C-alpha cells in the first residue's frame, strides 16, 4: 500500500467525499476538478496503483467498475446522450492519483 493515498483515505472514510454509490469492490464520487457536467470517479476499494499493476484476481473488481459506470450513467441521465469511460495510466497517460480509477464523463450539450 502506498501511503498516503487520498483514494484509500476516501474509501476508508478518513477523507471526505460525496460518495454517490458503494459496492463490495468500489466507491463512486464526483471528481473535484470536473471536466464536464457529469464527472464521476469509480474507485476500487483495493489499492491498485494503475492498470499496469492489475492481476488476474482483480477481474471481479474490473467487472464491477464497468457495471458501476453503466449504472451511474443511467442514474445521472447521460446514458442516451453518451459518455466516456476513461482510465489514465501512469504520468504519461495523464494519471494524477496513483490508485486505479475509472472516469465517467458526460452531460455535454450536443
Ligand atoms: Zn490507494
């Protein structure tokens, strides 16, 4: 575990965040620097640095992350209009917090 990790702190309730969804494997909360009208972060409870650090046993976590993306898109009303599910990997890929997360981004006027 890499400490300090802000996402581990949010998962464990040691740092504040507006949790909008929680499952056995993950939490979902808004990005503090939203890039679109809807911008949520889908964050596994397990500390995994990036996609590069995924292991075969992480498959259930990944499935949960993608399904949470679908569910949150429905709840936030952007399923029909469309959205992006983005994973940035390491610094060159734009990753800022080194705890795996999936961005759900959408809600633009088109
Ligand atoms: Zn972490």
